[in-house]
C-alpha cells in the first residue's frame, strides 16, 4: 500500500520539456510509481487541475544565524508554505555560526522544517578575527581563515561564500588563496558581488575571473540586485557567454525590484544614492522605531548610527530587468535571498517561488511553466549535487513534492507584513514523504534533514 497517491494531476517532465499527465505514488519517503498508477494508498489525493512538482530548492537563503535571530525558525517556515523543501544557507559570507553550532541549535529545536545544506561564511570568520571591513588581511590571517574554511568543509559544508560588498577589504588575491587551498575541483563557491549599479559590470568580470582561475563552481548571488539598475542588457550577455565557455559559472535571482540588507552595511556608504540615481526616500524601514516608513535624510542617518543591524529595503531596481534575469534561457535559477530580523523584512522570504509562478509565468508570460519549474528544482539540484535524489518527479527520487494550482498560485506577503497573507494556490507539500503542508497550512514543521556535503570526513 502506498503512503500517498496523487491522482489526475500533471507533473513536469524535464526530459520531454513539458507537463505530462500522470499519477504519482509515494511510499517510505520515496517516489515509487509515476504514470497510470493503480493500487491502494493510505491517502489518495485528487490532483485534477494541479501540478505535482518536485519540491522547490532555494539555493540562496539566510536562516543560519540563530545567535542573532533567536532559537526559532522564521524563514524556513515561510518557505515551506510556498513549496520549498530544500534550502542552502550560509550565503553572502554572513554566517556567524560555524556548522557545529548551527546543528546544535537544530537538535535543540527538534529538527528542520525543510532539508538543509550549508556553506561556510568567510566574512563572518574574518570579522571574528577583528579584521575591519575596509582592511586587508595579513598573510597570517588569510592562512588561518583558510584553515577554518577547510575545517568547515570537512564538517559537512558544501563550499564557501563571500560577501565582497560587505567587506571591501577582501582582495582578489585573498579569495584566490583561500580557494586554491581547497583541492575539490567542483567545490561550490558563491559571492555577493563587490559593487552594484555602475560598478556591476566590473564586479561581474571579477567573478568570471574567479571561476576561470580557481576552477570551482561559482554562483553569482542575487544578480538582479547587482545589475537591475540599468546594466542588465550588458550583464546577461557577458554571463551567458562565460557560462557557455564554463558552465561552472551561474547565478540566482529573486522576483522583486528592491533589495534588503542592514542599514549599517557598506552597501549604504557615502555615494550610494548618487550611484543608484535614487534618494533617502527610496529606503523603507522594516522594523524598529520607524517601521513601515520610508526614510528621510535625518531618519536614515539616525538609524544607521543607532541601530545599524536593522534591515531596510531599497527600492532601486528596474522591473523589466528583473523579468529579463528570471526569463534568461541560457542559465540562472530562482532563489529567495530570504533574510528577516525577528519576523519582519523583505517579502521575498515568504513569496519568491509563488510570485514567479503567479506573476512571471501566468500573468506576465515572460517564462514558461516548465522552464520556471526547472529553474526552481532540477537546475539547483544539479548545482549542489542533489540531482541523484531531488529535483525531478521520477521513481526512486526523494518524495519532496509541491502540489499547486497554476491558476491561482501567487505570493501574499507584503513589505509591511510577511505573515498577514499566505501564498495562495499551494495545496500540498511533502518533505521526505511526510505531509508538511495541507491547503496552505503547515501541519508538520520537522520533516526536513540536514544534508552534509560529499566532502564530509
């Protein structure tokens, strides 16, 4: 007897490049039959009119710093409700906890809402050493940091992330020393670029140099917040050409024309508004004293001085360039860059995947359903070496499944509230064969597992 049998729906067949009608049966955490499936099941679910998709894989999110976010899941629960079943944390160099500390908190909390992989955050370790954000590290410091990165990979991290804009003192030579010390040719490396807007093209060229000289996989983080300010027409062809030469280079992006980061970061150093062609009034406070208000010059500098860790949203990007980045047929994948501070922040943490399927597929028609789903499932699965078990509806794959209505799916979160309105159209989510979401409501938030990298010793 099957555990679950989804009858009458369609599923994405990435080999055929189309949605195919067929039933999907699940037993003991695996997909065990696809097509015309007969037999009994503990739960038979009518999927008529629904898409039975692989669970979405968020290759870029930020729920790993429990020391600052309290011992509670914020982002993973939001992601689960929109069909995400696997996440990659430790992005932008920001992880302040080492992997062992993170896993200790996971054990305290009784498990994970979704499956989880981690990167080692370079900037966090650099900061612990007392190296200033604009300061160049000494050779001795670089060697120590390299040792820490190696140890984290041996503990189970899949690679290393850098936040070059956050710590401008990190040099190209420092990056190359750290990466060249790692023997794995297919090690995953990601980076938040060095500069955006008018500095985007130079930053992208630097990242292309990194992948070509290091030989590692390299992920350009949230490309839209780097170059959706007038540079995408130049950035995408450059990336596509580099990807064709070396598929180890790729990028991720989210579907909102605004980015979010802490107001005290180097992103908001003097000259940023002139570079963007925007003003203080384009910066939105997500929490604190001026929650849900746009800045004035006075409030901007007050909060930057008094509460520098507060997350704000910068409305500085162009919608048409966001669409181009999502629809790019050569490469790219969808990711949330989800980051919140005590339950407030950018709605991308709660709505990214539903928004792509609702707005960009159904409403704007800039990308097909099959191509969008591939950018959310199989492509990131391959990227982080999970395609042998996740990312497709095939016999033998893990039963990570998101069942949604393509006619109604859409994001619900707003910049004022992540929780007031849930995503619509997500009917069922299975994580490792466990029913975690039913009709949009979480009914099991501990079905996920931590997945160590293949480099773990």
